[in-house]
C-alpha cells in the first residue's frame, strides 16, 4: 500500500468570516483559540473587558499623540483614525491611536491579525510587549530588561522606505538597561517579507508563532516566511516572560510626519483591523474550557494513511469549531466495511493518529472514509489505498 494524501470535505457557512489558518500543530497537539486576546470586532464599540483605548504609560511619539477618540468599532472592523489636534499639547500636534490588551499574560502561542493600513505617513502595527523588570540585581546597582515582539510594522503612504509600504516587517527586541544607565540597548533581530500587494490596498494577514524563549516564526498571509532566533547577548532565555498585545498607529522619527491635507482626508487616514486571533497549543486529547465562542475554523479533515507492516497507520489533522465525533470506515474494493473506528475530538485545530492492526486487513485493496458528525449534517469522502 502506498502512502496517500486526502483532503476531506469542507463545511460551508453563510457568513463573511475569514476562516482561521494557523500553522499545522505538532503531532499530538492542537491549537485552541484564546479568547482573552482574540476579537472579531463585530460589535459597535471596543470591548472594554479586553482592551484599553490608549497605551498606558506612553503618550505616543511626537508629533502624534494617542487619543481614545481615534478608536472606533464599526462595519466589522476596529478602526484607528489619524488626524490633527484641535490644540497642540507641547510637542504633539497630530494624533493617532493605540489599542492594547488589558491582560499581559499572552505567552507562547500563535498570534495573528488581519489588517489594512492607512494610506498616510503613519504606521499601522501589530506587536507585543511587556514592562521593565530587574534582570540581575546587586548591592550597588541593578539592571533591567523588557521584551518586544513586532509582528508587523508598516506605513501605507509617504514612507521613505518602500519595504514598509509593500512588506511585512518583523522584529524581536531584548531591551536592556545596563546597571547605572538610563538608556536602553536594543538586542534586536528581525526579518521581512514582500507582500503581493501594498499594505494599504487590501487586507493582509500577519502572524507569529512565539514558539519558546528563543524562537519566533513569522507568517505573511498564512505562509511561513522566516524563523528568527532571538539574540542571547545578555540572557540565554531572552523571551521568557508573557506580554500584552498592541495595535497602534504612530509617527516615526526616521521619516516626515503626514501632511495636514492627508490627515484630514477620511478616504486615506484610517487603519482597519478585521480581527485579531490568538491560539494556545494544548495536547490534542486535553479538555480545556473554550473562551472564544466564534466559529472561525473552516471545518475539515486531512488524512495520511501508511502501511507500517504490522498495522495501517492513520495520521490526520482536523479543524473543528466545537467538540466533534469522527467515524473512520475501512472498506474493501466492493464497499464492504472491514473496520470501523469512532473517535471523539475536542474543538480546535488538531494533529492526531490511530492504528488499525494488520489482522483487520484481509483484502489487497482498501479505501478509507471519514465522517464528521454534527447536529445539522454529516459529510463523507473517500480515498483508495
């Protein structure tokens, strides 16, 4: 029997949801949505249980100040609008906005957003960060550090660097303050990917698999484009602490600020975030409480069947928005059922397997059918082995 690949049925939903497509989980694990850091922005206001409408402890980078009035939720998007302040505040003459998670417990997992940048010289960003804490402490002085994971930094218009207009720009920063010093030293390592259209022309998906304290994988439009190993100049476990999530529009000091004309143009001055989704990696057979009720997976199954000599190994991945039952049927060439396997799977995107012992394989030609069962329907497809 040769190894075969099978893409099974897809459930079709009458909705405009863009289905989730995180990377394939490791064997024996599944991705589960973390509701604390996920939002479809389908309401009419920002969810104050999850998000701040400004950046606590940071007013923004002059000349752009963060103001809550820049933030709105409508038409299925989080919108961050830039504009001109009615009255300057010291060095701040214009405004942008910041939405930050109230929880700072985002840890290893997959983090993604679907966003469309404004078309002015303001950034549209998606990143993670945490506060300074001591690294080593002595009697005389102490140092400190923080982490920053930039999943996407882009500028939709007026930028002096083309890559910020048509690319995904990602970075890892170990931000270190030496004992007795007030300035930060950035231990940074990043990467970039060219997109198939400019960041302000259409929505793109930006994702990062924060795998462990040293490694981050970056995905542009659901395709892996690079793996970054975080610098270990100071710490051998540089990304070892949880962080919060930030969606921010700001000005940079390496390029001119947007013009007043652009800031007052409502056709180009707004950044849009369709959704932000965050996933935790758990064991495929571990029951966990679901904290996100949205149906964001396009439910399907993929199968790989391989003859191991003494048994038939069935490896499969599945996507399910809720707990499901899957029925696998081993058929002979006449369609007779030679073996039946019923499995229950938990909601999420899982990677699992089972085996059929060789004594069940009494014909030379077989096929496998697999069927999801739900309250409303069940569907089936077949592959020949």
